[in-house]
């Protein structure tokens, strides 16, 4: 690991290259993001993984107008897939597609599906270059991820949100996990049940946030429902009639409500149910996509920069592996130590490095 002053010079060189200040551009060897991804890939391979970790930067790290910022092409040339988050407007989606990113994570799977469907990669006047022969998004060419299912269309991290993502033929369902007090991974972006998102099952509001880590999964699912609409998401709806598959699955599996906080295993089961014989007969393409859909499972930190607990990563890994999803599920986090532990303990699982800032020497 280089000393701090030396690495600071590397960062200055990287910034100068991005801003066109006249300094020599960084090379793959000195580009800090490439170096970070080279390091984590080497760690994964040292523990027997054959899967290259994914670099997943915030769209804010890319300057799309001047093609500056984080160097997508350099990362890809070094063998690192690049999946960008969170992109919710068509112009930015189109710019990223032109930039050649490997995937996009979006709250608006409806818009993302349209952008991919209309994309003309080879400029021959015929769109659909990222689709397969049946008109589905080809996951080998591009990864279209529904962020927390379909956060702008349904309350996040719920079965109806994932139903909406499947309706729009996303290739990956992106989701967040935290642990209950009995060690079960359940879906939530936050460590607490928020009064702005959740309520009591009897309809009464939450007077204060409720720590999920203080609840068993049984009490969580019996007592709370997370179907409240966010004021800044005008397209959101919690109309059960718009989510018939989630309603049917909840009734069939004994969940009190389609907006009950689901376990990770229940989300896997829900997606699988959408590809059964009945669904294949009624909507073959939707069923085919559901049968191969991937999962991008985030290990959420409990508070601030608190490291992810080892038990959290292990519980998520076991949920994935017990359903035979090692080749269809990634594990992502902002916590690099949690991802290194995952690589060491479960090399069959691909890891995804979430980047909100350009890396520093502490990340190497």
C-alpha cells in the first residue's frame, strides 16, 4: 500500500486527467479506481473465485456531458464490469448506454426498459441491440436492475415492487437486507422501520422508528406493514389491484399482507413462482425472464460507517446458497471488509463494490 502523500499525488493526477488541466493522464496502473478493483479481484481469486467483482459507482462520479469523471472504459479494459446507480431519467440512461456501461440501477424500471429497448448500439437505424431473439433484455449484454424493486412505482423492497420490476422485464432485482433479532435477513434499506414508510398492521401510525434488530421475523411480519407512499414519489401506488401476483403469493404463503416486510428467502420464492407452468402459459416472456432473473443483495450497515456484522453476511450467503442461486445472486455493499469476508468464505458468490466517492488509500 502506498504512503498517504504518494497516493494523494495519484489522486491529484487522476483529477487533473479528468479536468483536462494539461497533466499527463493517469494510466491503468495509477488510476485509483482501477487499482482498487484490481486489488479486490486479486483477493477474490486468491480465495478461489472465478468471478470478477463489479464496480458500482454513483452516477455522480461520471461527468456524462464532457465524458470525464470516473473512467468507465479504463475499468472495462482492465476486466472490471461497471454498473451505475441510481439513474431515473431517460436522457441520463441514454447517455450511459452510449458510454457503454455494463448495467444501470434505476427506481424507474419502466423508463429503463424503454431506454434499453430503444437503444441502437451500432447506429444502423435499428434499435434493440441489447435484446435477445425474444425481445427480452439480454443479461449477457446489459444488466437492467430495478432499484429496491421499483422504488418510484411501489413502496420499496416489497413484493409489489419486485412484481413491478418483473412486469418491466428487469434482468436483476436489486434489494437491501438487514437482520432481525433471530438472525433472519429481511428487506429494508434502513435499520429501523420508518414512520414515513411503515405502519402498524391495524392501520395505526408508528409514533417512532422501530429497530428491526429488536424484532423477531414472526413479530415483524405480524405487526407491521410497509405500504406508505412517499411524497417525493408521485408515481408510487400501493393499490393492491395493481399487484395481483404479490397479493396471490401473500395469500398462498400465509403473509398477512403483500406489503408485509419479506424475508430474503421469500423474495427468492416469489420470483421463482412467477416462472411456473401457470405463468408460462399466460405470459411466456414474463415467465421466462422471471425464471432467470438475477438478484443484487446489499448488506446494509446498521448505522453510519458501522461495519456489517459477520452474521449478516453469513445469513445472506446461506439464503442464496440454500436455493441454489450462487450463479444468479451478487452480494453488494459499501463496506469493503464485508465483501472481502464474503470472498473468503463464499468464493462462489460474486461481490459488488458500491462507490459513492473516488477511492482513497484506505480502500486499498
